[in-house]
């Protein structure tokens, strides 16, 4: 987000900011007024540009890393650029075909397609790439069965509305007949049609006093099996070593913090899940993305869809000095490839 105080820049200030950002993205060096005058095509003198750059610095959009250096965009300046000045790009037709071939040719299943997609995006962008496996919303428990394997050992079998079947052994400190277990399983499954598992657990345990001591264990395992299933959404990452090529990450603590964010995954998963909910392409710069742990990074994320509904996200993670036009075009076209055949 960009503060309201800097959304009313003049056309000249916008053109100068755009030139500074684009030059900085290309070179990673502070940008001076003479460089802007020489290459921007604005027809302004270095002195005029220098005064405008000072105004942009006062507005918090540029800053000067050293007294004798030129200026570079702040994170606020980058956010203004992507919000107001970014020129949209299209992936050229030849590259589209190459992308489709690299991702779709002889692919065996959707997970392999996702792995190919992040590998291609990482290679083509020179950054890291991330993708989540499909998310179909919170799973609902629809059927259970309890099978006595031996005295004191019960196999809990659960079926979710996504069709996933789980089973797990539970130890109980009493004996129960197979007939009684079957009746309990049928009762639980019938009640699942009208109430959620946690409510059902309370209702049944309160009403079936004689089975209280082991029914709590069996129902807890049934509920946990679905929770584990939902928590098992995977994130696939590729191209982390590409980030070592950027001067922003030549500082060991910075690259270590970024790699730790990749390993921890919680922040990335939260970002990718948020993109699914927002249902559009997001550009997250600095602390907006991976937080204070990796302040010099940025993330570009787009959702992919199943039958028109967002079910996963794919994105690029790189420096705040990213070629955003290229990154947006790339993730959006790859998300289109992932969406169309699902």
C-alpha cells in the first residue's frame, strides 16, 4: 500500500521516479540526475531533475545511501511504482509455447506439473519460485468406522468429503465387542450428516455414558485425522541458489534470514494462502511480504484455478529490485497453464 500523501505526484515527478526505478532495477546502482537526464528522454536538465529527485526523497520515495551517491527507490517508492507506473507486459507467443512445452509435455500427474512450473519460473526469472499444492478448503469428516484388531487395539478409519481415507490404531484400556463398535461407528456416521465432529463428540460422549472412556479417544483420533490432512498442504520451492547472484543478498545475515524463511515455510504458506483468498495477483515488497526477517525481498504471487475457483498459488521470490513487469507476466501465464487443464 502507498500512503495518500504521495499518490498525487505530478506527471514530471512520476516520469523521474519511473526512470530511477527502472534504472536501479537494471543496474543495482544508485541513480544520479545526469543518468536520468541522459537516458530518460524527458528533455530536462540535470539540475531540474536533481531538484525533483530531492522532492521525491522528501516524500519518502527515494533515498540517498551515501552523501556522494545518487538515489535509489525506497520500499515506498517501489510500491508507488508497481501501483501507479508499472507497464504491463505480455509473454511473447514463442515464449508461451516454450513455457507450455516445458511444463506440460509428457507430464505424469499434477504434482509433477507443479514441480516443473516452479523450476521453469525460477530459471526464466533468475529468482526463487514457490507454489502450493491444490487447496480445496477445509475437509469435512463424512464417515467413520471402528474395527477391533485385537483386544485393546482399535483401527479408526475415516473418510473426508474430498475422498481421502485415513486409518490409525488407537489403544484403549478396556474390551469392547465388535458388534458394539459397529453400532457406535454407524451412529457417529449418521450424526455427521447433521452436525460437525466437535459438536457430535460432545453430544455423544454426554449421552453414551457407558462408552465415554474410549469413545473420546476414538472420536478425537477421527477428528485429528482430518486436521492432519488439512495441515498437510505442501509448498514446493525451487531456485533458491539463484538469489546468491544478487548483490542485495551478498550479506550473509540477509541471505541466511531469507533461506530460513524458505525452510520454515509458515510465512510463505500464509502469503500463498492469502493470495488464494484475494483471488488476484499480488506484489508484496519488503516487510509486506516475508516480514522483517527478509526486508530486502519481494514476492509476486498469482492464483491458479480449478473450474474457475482459486485452489493454489504460484509466485516468485526475489530482491525488492525485481523486474516486476516480467515477473507478473510470467507468474500469470504459468498460473493460466496450471489452471486450464485441471
